[in-house]
């Protein structure tokens, strides 16, 4: 919910965002006791042999909390400690959640089963440590090696309940953009939030999310907001509008980079973060984007990567063919009651591209649009491999809303899908589908 500013009010976004990393933390004495116990039990080490200090809380979520700390070597690190009974509490809460979803979110049960299985992997930090190693190795050989950074774990200090890793200094992406905006509004954070809200409203009051329409609405709202400040001359308002445009452009560049990195991870590496919410993206002091929290890393087998690539490649075409999309969906493993091609293609767009079609038809949320699609021709089989990719697409759309951009994820990911198909000897298939990448 914290990642979907497009269909819940900002005040709810703010509250739910706090659950990403601002849950009330455990006191330092209990945390130090847990770190001490893990080091003694798993590594045979005393806390004082490893750490000079355990410092302030960087973030606290439902499963665990992260502290800044200093090793006896002098290196600054981030220490992630799992809360006691976190796994049991999650299992109990998820049972309640699934019961509620049967009433409030019918049609999501196949997705929830896979979501629960994958989220259970978060309760072993040694898995996350190994994920960080693999993702770091993949990124080192990618086109994005100098533009993003993933923290490296200290494997000799990690265990099921303790993760020690490289410390990344910076700000959460959404906070960074809000602070930059406030800086051009003389430090007025309230005005900055009003401007961001105006952009979000303009973005989603346009039925198709088109740039031209939402920009017109946005500029009208911003002019009205800046006009409230009678101390600003016309020249000052124009200058601030230009500064705002610069910030918006920079935010879109960062979001585009995140989409490209994730597309590369999904279609090239087959190993990606299934939880790219705003709290997991940092604008580092060095200028690179820091990608943290790989507890929900998802692995895709080659067969699934290529099947998904066919769907995304067909979806992302400027003139998509409903039958091609539906055929690709069925090849991936989707099954509907009536095999309705048009409806199956709409499911594909909702899962892997955009919510815009539902909004254009008057459905306020993706859930209401999904209910409509299921009323036409219900989807009775959803492949497990599709669930977290669809979730990732949904989260990116929400991140786009927070950063004031309407997203079609398949359009961003299509080049990566095409490259995966071409690299794996599907060039002839590409020509048959009219999906050959431009040279």
C-alpha cells in the first residue's frame, strides 16, 4: 500500500510507508544481546572482538531492524538483526490476511500462495547474504556496474538472524526528491509535499496517464500553489518552475535506471529483487543508486525467463497483437476458463505493464479492474514464476506515482526481453512475431 500513491490518499501512504523502515525499534540492550548470542552461537566470537560500537537505528521493520555500527577494524557497517518470534508472528498474520483477502480481494488466492512461500525466505538472513553475493557478481558484469551499488555482506559474521554488510551512506529516493524540492521552495517541506501531490493528482486524473494531459493539469496546480506566495515575483515563479522541471527530469532518469537494472536482472540474470519498494532504494552520497534488502530475491529458471520474455516483448510493441500476447501468456502457463484472447491480453497488461486500461474504463483500483476481468473470463492458473514479476511491476508503478511518472513497465523491459530471446537462439521466433530489435 505504501507504494501505491495512485489509489490511496497521501496520508495513508505516509502511514504505511513508516512500516517499511520506521516500526518502533527494540531497545539497544536487547539488540546487543541478540547480536552477542548470534556471534557466540554461530561464530564462537565475542561481541567486543567484532564491534567497537553498535550505533543508531537506520530502520526498523516488522521482521527486523538495521543499525549503523563500527567494526574493530574501523570499518562502518550496517547490521540487520531479526526480531524475536518474527517468523511465528508473520505466519499468524498471514493466515488472517489470507482470510480477509478471500472476502476483500477475490481472485488473488493463487498469487497469495506464492507470495507467502517467497516471503518465508526472509526469515534466514544467511540466504540474503548469499543473494547479495550473487547479485553483486551479476552487477559487476552488467552495463550498470558504475551506476548502482549493492552492499557486500561480511559472510563470516552472518547467520540466520544476523546480517552484517557494507554501509551505504545516502537518503531514501523519495526523501531525496522531496528534500531537493523543498530546497528550491526556501526549505518549505509542506509546500514541497503540495507540489508532489499536485503532480500525482494530475497524473492519475488523466484517464490514459498521457504526459501532455497530466503536465497541463500539473502546471495549472503548481502555478496556483506558487501564486499563493505573494512575495514571489513572476520571474521567481518561472525560475522555480524551471528548477522543478530539472528535479522531475532527474527523478525520471533514476526511475528509468531502476527499471533497466531490474529488467536486466529478470531477463539476463534470472535473479532479481521482488520487493523494490521506495524504502529499498537509496541515493548514495557518491551519486550512485544503492539497492538494498535482497531478502525477497527471486530466481527464474531459463524456461520461465524466456516465456516471460515472449509476453513482455509482445506487450511492449507499439502496435501489440492480442492473439500474440494471449498465445505467449498460455505458453508461459496462464490458463483461463474460456481461453478468451482479448481478456487474456488484458490480464497480461495488468500484470506486466500498466493499470491505465482499468482507469480508462472507470475502475478506481487494479483490484476492481481484476474483478472485472475475472467476471469476463476468470484466470484459473497463474504460473508461480509470474507472481513476483507481476508484483515487481506493480511496485514500480507505485514508485512511479511517488516520483510523478506514469509507467508502462513492459515498454521499459522490452529491450531486455528481446535481448534474452535473441541471445538464447530465438531470433527466428522474433522475426516471426515482428519483434526483431532495431539495429
